[in-house]
C-alpha cells in the first residue's frame, strides 16, 4: 500500500512539474515573441558585405560589414543582436539605425554578427564562444577587411548585449573557441538593456523554461548561469561600459542594471548607466516615450563615451 501511495504521489508530482514547466515555457515564449517598438525607417544607401567566420555542423556563421566613406583602415564597432537567445539575426542592426548611422558618420566600420541560437544541442556558452570566435576572425583578417582592429568597440541589445559583455570581460579565457583565444583588445562596450545576472530572474521558473534546451541538474545549471552572467566577471581595469536601460522594461528588469552598477562600484570597474524613466525594452521607447531624451542628446552622450574609450 505504501509503495502504491509513493508511486501515486511521485506520479502526481511529476505531472505537476511537467504542467508547471509547460506553463512556464508558454510564459517564456510570450517574452520571446515580444516585438520591440521600432524606430521609423529612414532612406539609406548603406552597402554591406557578408563574410563567413566559421562553420559549425555544416552551418556557416556569418557577419555583415557596413563601411563608412573613406580609404581606411577603419576603427570597428561590432554588434550582436537581441532575441532572448532563441531568435533574431544580424540584420537586426538596421533597427538601431541611429547608432548604426552614428558609428558610420564617425568613420567606424560596423560589423553585425550572427551566433548560434538555443536549440537541440546548442546552449550556453556556445553563443558566447561564437562572439569570441567572430572577434578572433576579425583580428586574423583585419588587413583583408581593411580594419583597424586595435580600435574596437562592441555593442548589442538585450541578449546580444549580455554576450558582448561576457566576451569583453572574459579575462580568464573561459569562452575560447576553435579560432583561439587571441581576442583583440576591446576599448569599450555599449550595452542596451542587457541581462547581467541570470540568477536574478526567478530561479526555478527560469530553469524550468530552459529545460527545453538544457539537460542537467538544477545545481549544474545554476553553476553554468553564474559562469555565463557578465556580472560574475567584472574587474577593476575592465573595458569601460555604458549601459542604457529603461525603468519600465517588462523583459529585463531595471534592477539588473542597478545590480551590475553596484557590483562594478565594489570592484572599481568603469560602468556608466543612462536610465530612461519611461523606457521599456527598446531604443525606440527611449526616444519616443513620454518625456523622451532627444536623439541628438543621446547620441552626444554616446559620442562622449566612445571618444573617451578610444583614448
């Protein structure tokens, strides 16, 4: 009787956990399907060139290069797209045309990279390793690409911002890929509303949602999240970092930015935060919400950060 009761209780618990996991995944899926408010499209004559930086399981991982006018070699601004690690592509850089066009006007070549998205057999830190490999490829081919790789800025939004932060802060070379560990020195990081500590999200719910991609114990998953969270790797002479985050962000809570800034202060890292009282999870909301910052003002502040970082 006790055995039958135990089986019944165990079966009920498993069913409840499965139902909870499905519910959490549905909630996570609604976040994944979040559509960022977009800025109005502007006429553009930008031209891009596409290159492959590595091939994984017969699948090419590529990047697009947008060149400014002039002869070069050009300083470099590398972009990684958002999309909750499960969607998006390098073409999303055009959604951020104020930044894209600003970099081009300053004489930077803008490079937008693809990385592996979560799917069967692909999970953290594969995507961070891809960003590292992309940067190594740029260093190994800077002459061919007409780049001044020693003048490098990295930037991204949401998931992509977390990836470039983790790569820029990887002083101990934990995310080395097949192209080696000779990542070019990064002068500065611009991160739009990034998750900086994955354990600040509701731990059990996040773990249940990620069971779709991850096979392992909660303890091992927790260790992996600590390893891949950018806040884990902050140090005193890290590259300067500029965070942009909306206080009404429904996807990545504003507390993630505050947590990162507080820890940076503790270790002595140079982290600046521009907050937007009515901003949500998009650059457009920073510029279009109630009492928005004007685009010229925002670009001026970003400009100062870039100039200081390059010095």
